[in-house]
């Protein structure tokens, strides 16, 4: 699909790759020119506390082992309702500078997500079409 869009010279598209597991990163990485962002699905594990560290650190190890992934920004996807403030986002992005965005399902809008990053001062909502 990426090649078709590139061949048609369609621009303004951001390609996000979500590896199925940390151990699949090396096997399934589609290539540097086919990925703009890496998304890590933390929906079941959560983004707060030890569950986050236990699930994210294996991904981080795999990213470190592949030079093509060193400059790709990472976004975390989650539905952790305990994760509520910008300070938590700042702590995570300070410890893990490759994480540039944290996207949470907003409890007040079941079909939307709340975007938090420590790099912006705005809270945004993106409506899901699912």
C-alpha cells in the first residue's frame, strides 16, 4: 500500500506501524521508508506503573537493536483511565525520549481519543470512525 501511494506521489500521509509483539519487531519491520511512526498498543497493559515498564522495555530493546528504528518516533496507545495528567506524560517522555505521543481513549467520549504529549500545550480530540 505504501508503495502505491508513493508511486502515485500522494503526500500528506503519515505511516504508522504497530508491531504485534516486541519479539516480532525485527521480523516484521517493513523498512525505514515505509514507517513514519511506531505505535505500541498498551491498551490492555496500561500506561501507568509497572505494567507499562514490563511491556514497553522489550520493545525498546528491539528498537535499540535495529539502526533503522533509532530515529522513528514512538506513540503509546492506551485506555488507562488512571493516566490523567500531563505530568505523567512528561515523566514518561523524559525517561524515554523516543516516545513523542501518548494517545488515550477518552472516557467521556467512547469513540474519541485524548492526545497527550509533553511537547505540546494543547489537549486535542480525534474522533474514531470505528
